[in-house]
C-alpha cells in the first residue's frame, strides 16, 4: 500500500474534507433538538460553506464536501457552486442519523435519497460517503454492504479510536480495501497519530472537529508531518462549516459535555485552517485514494 502524490520536501498531498451540516443538526444536540424542528432555526450552513469555498479559492485548494441531503434540498445553488468550483461532492446522508441506531432498512433509504438528490442537483456522480458522527462501528459494519449496493466506491466513516459514541479501535489507521460478500469498497479512516502515555500506546485524534479546535496548532502540524514523513502516508483533515461560525445561536438544554464538544475554541478554527492550508497541499478524498495502491 502506498501513494504516488509526493509534495516538495517529502510531504504528501493530504485529503481535505468538509462535512456540510448546520449547527443544530449535530449529534451533541440530538437529545434536545427534534429534526422536525430544524426548519425553525436560522439556516447558516449555506453562508458558512460559501466562506469555506472562498477560503479554498484563496489557497488554491480542492476538497471533498460531504453534504447532507437536507442541506442540499434547501440550498441547491450551494451544491452547484461546490461542483462548479472543481471540488468533489460526496454524501453525508440525508437526515444526519446515526447508522447504528437506524438499522439497515432506514439507512438504505437515507443514503439512496441523499445520493439521488445530490446527483440530480449537481449533475455529477457521487462516489463517496461519510456517516454522521462516524457511526460506522462494530455495530454497523453491514453499512459497507449497503454502500456497495448503492454504488459508492469509497467510505470515510471509520474512526480508529475508543470513544463513547463512535470508533473501531485498532482498525487500520490508513486507507484500506474492505472486502465484502457483495464486492469491495475503499475505506479512508479518520487520521490519528500514535503516541505513548504512561507506558500505553494511544492513537491521538487531531485532524478535525473538536480535536482540531482544542489542540495547539504546533501539535497538529507535528503529527501531520510525521505521518507524511515517517509513515509515508496521507492524512485526511475534516471540519464542519459551523466550526468557523463563533457567532452561531447558542443551544440551551444540552449537557455540559455536549456543549463543550460543540463550542470549544470555535473562534480559533479559521486561523488554524489558514495556517494548515498555507503549509500543506490538499486534494479531494477521491483523488488521494486514486493515487494509492490498496
């Protein structure tokens, strides 16, 4: 397994990705917000994603946008702009439901609806999928079979860590081929960095979400460089449009842990992204996978 996309100085081209969803749709608030009420909240995903598109234009970066069908339905011009700007359009499902909670039948309906909607709006084929809250776990590996059935060629839903919601601990850290009875699908797991703490080996998440917002940029930079140099592998960076929006309306009623996960360091995301985009080269997930031998 390897890659053929070297950058100057030995750095590889890493994958950039954006999970297009709004602030009230996140898993942290699922206990206090009913999806039936989403339309009652101010829709900010469109403007925030357009800011991301402008930022990528500034740095000459192409990315993968994993969009909810719900967002695409309400802002089809956004989806067309993503594709028109040369980015990859991929699927984040329709209604941001956890895969292991909804089961195979509802999951199939959800991704079929979202994939068809995205393709109809954009006029391009959708090949990639990322589960809401990385909810392809030991409890939902059947999702790969359905993704293959529905015509997806790659998935980026596995987080190889221990976590209270998601994760497949000890799964491969870098892209690999998943062989199933109905065929195969490429998996691009979320990037982690191994380190030792108190004599134990741990995999540190650093490349997106709350981890990216919480950790110092120097640690993020060091981890990604070592993955590129020492492992000779690309990483995948991810974030959500609401993470560049520190002025978003605050949601009341959620627990302390949920509020911390969602709101920590929102004001720092933009600056960290600018630094990262200035130091590394990035490409859409499908292009990074296409350059690898799996």
